C-alpha cells in the first residue's frame, strides 16, 4: 500500500495550492523515488519495535507517534 499512498499524496498534493497537471506530474517524478527510499528506511525500524518491544496497550500510541514523525519527513521532502 505504500506505493499507492506515496503516489497519491505526491500526485494530488500540488493541486491543493492550485498547481497545474504538468506541475503535479513533475513533482511526482522528482519526489517519488526520494519518498519511497525514505519510506523503506524509516518504517522497518518502528514496525519491528512495535511488534517486539512495545507493550500491547501502547502500540497504537507508538504507531501514531511514528506516523506523525513520518508525515513531518514527507512534508520536508515535498517542500
């Protein structure tokens, strides 16, 4: 699902401030690889920690915190 999620966020993100279709496709072409590499570098560690180290009652909180960090990384890559 990561490929579709990244493509969706990168592909539709430029339309929010009013970019054209050509600008949006250019953003997708330039940012997609960087975002997927960051995805593959970031998520395996929190996922493994969540399954092995985090107690069951705190797993959702940990996952949401990691998601907040991940959204910040994505925002940094796209800006």
